[in-house]
């Protein structure tokens, strides 16, 4: 697959070493087989391949290297994924199973052969932090549900991961409807700028307290006193824990009082 003015295979393999993440060079032949042509040190470390052991000789079958068990009559797991990110279950040289995120980027194609970059995303550290987070969840599960106040968890993108029954009832939605909903969907549009500002503060590891107008599924407007706390594990904000008190009656009285004084 050598052409004038194009990088050779050796040059591609050398260039891989400069990449900080696990990367390999692969060759797809006739949409049936995929072979490794080379890899960088990050790739070897990720799959725990000893430095003095070359398990990727030229044209080593990808299924052998990644220890992927291919079921009979199923299509090759690395074919038809060009340019897309996809999950892959593999096994290290030491025999440990891992679920990874992979991406294949086509570089050159001719005569039934496709030369591509094969990239792996190392999610082991993230998985370890999530295990710690799950332990924290178990510690306050009972308190979470039995609270008379609205309690919720939001991911760092602003989507609800959990909400107690009190919160679901307040917003007139089922708990299933709440999960995956963005927080802006339950805050009055006139307060969107304010809530976004406070959410940014929480992501900067600050505790935030604010009063906002809320909106239920049926369009009813209420008032909430919200305290949002960043859940920090090993210096990283993993999610946001919130407590919201219904202050609608108090706010209504304040509004009536102000109107009567005018």
C-alpha cells in the first residue's frame, strides 16, 4: 500500500509513538479480516504487554491480540466501525477482562484493503472513581428516599441521575421521567440564566444556595430553595447532590404582602 509522497508503513508506526493514548495501526482485508501492523508504548501498557515481548508481529490477527471471542456467524467486531466510537470487550495479556471504548479512523484505502488507526480510551481510572461513588450512594440511599425534602443527583452535564419520590411528586412526573431530564426542564425559563450561573459554581467545587422558580410537568409554577453540593472524589467533581425545599407558600405570602403595601 505504498504510494509516492505518502507515508510508508514504517513512518506511520514511528509516528504512533508520539501519541499519548493507546494507538495501533491496523489493516482490514476484504471486509473479512483485520490485522495489527504496529502499536505504540501506551497501547502495550494498556494491554499489559511486557516490553521485552513482541506480541504484535507483522499482520498478527486482531482477534488474537485482543483476546476477543468471536461467536460463530457473527460479524468481525472491528469491521464497519470506521470513524465511529464503539464499545469493545477485551482481555489483557495477564488475563483480566476489560470493557473499553474504541475508535477506528481510516487513513488509506485501495484494492480491498483499508489502513486505519485503532485507538483505545483508557477508562480504568474513571471506573475506579465510579466504584467509590457507588459506595457513597449505598451509604445514603435510605436517607435519600425518606427525606421530606426534594433530593436529587445530577451529572456534570446537568442531567438528573436520581431523584427521590418527594421530588417526582412535586414535579408531577414519575421517577422514570425525571431520570435523564436536564435541570433546565424543571426550572422556569426566566431563571435559566441564574441556575446556569450557580451550576457552574458547583462544578468549580463550590457549594451553592439559591431560590428559583420551578415548573411542573403540567406547567404549575412554584418556588424552591435549592442547596447544591459538589460530590468530589480524589479532587474531581463526579456529580452534584442537591436538596430543594418547597417555599412556594412563603413566596406567595411575600408577594401578597408586597402587593398590599403598594
